[in-house]
C-alpha cells in the first residue's frame, strides 16, 4: 500500500474508476466489479457526484448510489472512496453554499459519515477562489470530509489554492487528478512540478486513453463502443508503433497491454495510483496486476522515448 501525501490514507496503487457504474456497468455488474477489486487487494474507489448524468434516464449521483448500496451490503474494511463536486446537474459550481449542499448529498448517497477524499472537479472562476478554499476547509473542520483535492486545475490555480489555504489556516489539498497517460503527457511540464513541490499525490484519469492504451482500438472501425468517444483520435502511425512496443514489453512480463500501460504511468514522478475503470468483472484482474507490476529501467526508457515522440507528433 502507499500513502496519499502526508496523510494516513493507505491506498492500493491502482484507483478503480466509478464513472461506468450506472452507465456501461449496471448495478449487478458494478457489484461484481467492486467485489472482485476488493477481493484482489484493491481498496481505492474514485467517483463523482455527476456520474453518470449524461446517460438518458439518469439524474447524476448514479455511481455514488451504486457504490453506497455496495458499501452498505458488503461492509468492506479499509476502503477509501473519493468523490467530486461542481458538475452535478443540481449542484453546479463551487460557491460555498453549493459545495456544502453537494457534499451533504454525496454523503447521503454513499451512506457514509465522512468522505475520504473530496475533489473540486473543475475550476469555477465565477466564484472567488478564497470562497471555495474556505468552503472546502470548513468541510474538513466539520468532519464531513477527511482530505481535499483538485481535478482539472491549472498549475497556477493549484498554487493559488495552496497559498490561500495557508493564509486562511485551513486544510490544503493532498492530491491532484489530471488527464495523463502515455499519449497525453502535457502535464509533465505544468502539473507534475507543482505536485512534486507541494507533495501532492497524482491520480491520473483517462489513464488508458479511453481504451486505446488497452489495445482495444487499432483502426477507426474499432472505436464504436459507447465509451470509445475520442479514442479514435489516437489512432495514427506513431501511436500504433507505441502500442506494439507496449504489447511486446508486456508479453515479456506476462502482462496485458492495459496492465503495462498503467505500470508505466505508476512509475512517473508523484503518480501514486492511476485511475482506471472496468465495465466487466473480467477486466478487473488486469487493473489489479498494474498495481503490482514493476517494469525494468530499459522498459520504462523505451516507452518514455516512444511516447515522447508520439506526443511531439500530435502537438
């Protein structure tokens, strides 16, 4: 297990994404996925209050409700749950009143007394940052939230959040959640230096590039599933050569493409636990394996070199 910054939250180094619960994984399959993850040693679950409001018939909070029902039924020990605020249809933005109301709604849906890790999901520049920082600090002071974090914030805004938190004497964020993977490495020049400077743990989302880095899509015709989305944008000569290298390196470790891609991401500075989701229970084993696979220095150097080239090509 690893620790989140200087906190006492011990977490498995692979974070199970809950964005598919209530979307491509129904309640029963979500329960099976969660069961398999915990039975395999996983203990870190990531969701958001807005998941999955984009699905017809859903209202937002759907993933939290499923996770809450699973927690109530299974009563697992030592499971860490992270959720987020700002995008729920009924709780948009980061005003102090909305942050408080959204947190209380998430607590009710999850059926817990305290949220382990609470993210500001997207920056809200319509609200003074001092107001948002104070609101998050109050949630910690009042015991509703254990630790705070930010997602999709610029490096400058993260620095400003931390400065304000220190000025106010309230809890500082312990983690940041950015878009980061082998074919999306822009944060290495912006977010990662800030994370290292302030001791923030990094939990990347889209760790498998919407399925591309799981080897699912090698042509535009493959990218037709509900989750494929923009995965087809990664299909080019350079990225396919990178994918071939990931597959070859993984084969040497008896590991899948997904496992190997996530293991590379785990090796990056400040990255503690990549976030990856499973729509089916049979996908969970590869995610758990990524939390244990240690690639060689030569493996990492080759993937670093090839992925640097693909990022340069796409810039």
